[in-house]
């Protein structure tokens, strides 16, 4: 097996800078969108998909310079963000004025489908969000009405099939295709109003993570694990995560102190490893890779895997697995 085909190095990420309808709108025109494990929700069919193997969820990324905004929208499936780099404000409400919460590196937010959301890099540096969207096909984005107006002003038209027409390139709406109707008052009314205080219920700050020492992985020296998204799961010896709604996937945090290792085991679901901090040496069926900060790797189902912390820093991983209650790992 060629493990490189299942690895996306942070340095090799291929962005799409015109994935969405708000791509020309001032304040949003510098955002880069990534589809790591596809197909994502991009409105540009030319969006590069790094790995197209179906996982039951999508892995994406958003990179934005300071001050850059991703416009208000909602989705048909769950949307989870891990703050990998920078300081970000998440804004709720169709007009971005219902609520606001500011998150920093390592924090996680899971935004229910019935909340309009947008997010802005409010730090001084370039910021990066690691994203998980539910389902193999997360469907289309529902944009707030003002996003359509701004896009039109800058020459972009969204079609019903989710694609974009760029009138500044001389493109016109193709025969037989229809423009996406502007989001209606009724569609807006199907969303909840969530204030800043209530937004605390959909986040987990990394300085309050309940790192456990007694999960099936954390029983090894120098390993801690925390349930971040998902219901209780006896098979993993993990309690309910604070974000315990059913997502169709779970997210776990894994911390490996210097020289800590997790011996060879098998899993029965897709397992995507995102390296938030440090370096991880991973052995899969006898092949070895070293993952660094910002790298993403998807481990083949039923492959024999072992992990080891390498390098100077302790290693912090965010791991996404298919299903609400994944099976226990089988140690070899
Ligand atoms: Fe989104």
C-alpha cells in the first residue's frame, strides 16, 4: 500500500480561492478553501479534492488572513471546526448579530444545522481551521440573502445546481439552468436564534478538555484521550463528549507525551488523524510515516497501526472516526 496516497501534507494543500459565492465580496475575497477528503460543499466544480475515498464525513480546511470573513450560511449536515491556527470569531444569526464567540488554538465548535453561521479571523496572523462536515455528500450551502446581493454586485451568480456563473469572464446562465432563488423568509425562519451565551454550549475550549487516563488508548504510558464529539461509548471506555449530539462521526483528542507510544491495533472504521501539534510516527502494516503539524492522514480500515510521539513537543492529535459509537480497537 502506498501510504502517501492517504496523506495530505499541510505544505501541499491545494486551495480553491473561488469556491463560493462570496469569493469576490470585499472582506471575504482572501479566503482559501480546501477539500481534503471530499467532495465537500464547494460551488466551484474545479475545486481540488485531495482524497475522494468515501468516509461518511468530509474533511475540509479554511485558511484566512487577519480580518477575513466567511459569510453567513448554514448546511444540511453537521459542521465541526478545530482551531488549528489563529484566533477566530464565530458569529450566529442570518445577519451575523445574534451571537458571537471567540475561540483560540485547540478549541473546537460544532454548529447545528439550524444556525446561520459565519466566521472571521480576528487575530493578527494567518489562521487555519480544520473542518469536519457530516455525510458523504453534505449537500449545498444555504447563504444569507445579503450574500447573494453582494455577489451580484461583484459579478457572481449562483445556480440551482450549486455552480457559479462569473459574468466578469463573460459567462452567462447556461440554457436550461436556473439561478438559485434568494434564501426566503420561510427558510430563514427554520433557523434558531442563538445568542452569545448559548453559543458556549456548542464549543469546547482546549483549556477545559477532560483528558482521560483510563480510555482504551490512554491506558498506555504517556497517553491521554478526550471525547470531544459523540455520545458515550463503552467500547472505547469514553464518556459522552460535551458535544454529544449524534453527528454520524466522533472526534477524539489524543495527547502523546514525549516518547509515548500506542502499540499495534486494528480499527473497523475510517480514522482520520489531524496533527495539531508536534510530530507523530505512524506505522501502518509495516510502512512508516512521520506526520507533522497540520498534516492529515486517513488510516485504512482494518489496517494494523501503531503510533509514536517523535520530536521535541508533545503531540496533540484530533481524530475523526465514522459512526456515533465506533467499535473497540483490537490490539494485536
Ligand atoms: Fe460552512
